[in-house]
C-alpha cells in the first residue's frame, strides 16, 4: 500500500451525478417564488448544505424570508429532490467508479463517504452501495458544513485513521477547502482539478488507483 490507508469520497459529483436533480428541484421552488435561478447559480451550490444553498438562491430575492418560510422552502425542495432520486438505480453507478472502488478495497484500503447530503443513505441505496463503505459521514452527523472540515474529520475518526493517512476525493471548491482545513490531501475531479489547493488534479476517477496503490 502507498501513502494512504483510507479514502474518503464526496458523494454528489464524485460517486454519482445528482446535479440535474438538485437543479430541477431548486428551479421549481425558485420559479414558484419568482426568483431567478439558472445552471450557473446551481454550480455555486456544489458541496454546500441545503440551507446554505437556499441562502445563495435567495440572494436574488427582492424580499427577505424568515426562518419558518426558509424551512418550508427547503422542505419543498427536498420532497421534489427525493422524488427525482427515485429515478436512480445501480445503473447510475459507472463501471469505472465501481471497478476502482473494488480495486481500492481489494488492496486493503478503508473506504468512507464524506458528504454534506442528508440524503446520502437513500442515494447509496438507490446505487446498490448500501453497506459497501466502511464508514459514512454525512449531513446527518455534522453541525458545520463544508468548507468546514468536520464531515471529513468525522469520517476519518469513524475509520480509525489520522487525516494524514486519508485521501479526500472531491469535485467542489467547498470540499477541497474543507479537506485542506482538516489536514487531508485531496484528489480533485471536474472543476476541483483546476484549484491550486488540490493535491492531485485528476481527469478520471480511475486515476485513484495510481495515486493510492
Ligand atoms: C452536497 C451537494 O453533496 O449535498 C449540494 O453537492 C447539496 O448541492 C448538499 O446542497 C446537501 O444535500 P441534501 O441532499 O442534504 O439536500
Ligand atoms: Mg460534490
């Protein structure tokens, strides 16, 4: 084994692609309250918690929303989002991701999820990955969302490993910042491959095998 004993994966945008579902659900909520929302604003929501995402969307609103109204909007979005997640199945897990996860696991690495999402359990079920990971740290066990490192620090604790022995895999700026703040090296996919803070810029998920094995 190489430098790392464990790998902590972000979920949305790394293991699976839920961006469009988040977009469709937020778009419906934004349209209903007459607030402009587009794909570019949606990109800013990557890795950001549900309530922080709503605050970003409401930057365009011409009136303030109180806590109760915001909770109702977030709940409506989540109901729409969960209905869309029912479209997901194990076919949404790419062979590349599946084979790479299996190769890392076969080499003895411990694997965890580190996601801001409170829907992590449902998404892993839809993908056929329930019980696959050695640990799951998600939106249900944290008080502070990325870019705070808490979700990754807790994932490492659940694995019983120090941050220095874990690699974080991310697609979002908030996640790369969270990894760095927690003392983790990071592997970045998509837009995260372009950040100076990313330890290993990657084009393909399978490159994790070269980094870790
Ligand atoms: C992150 C997504 O993984 O989870 C964000 O990248 C999302 O876009 C966040 O807002 C929270 O998700 P959920 O499922 O708890 O609303
Ligand atoms: Mg992500």
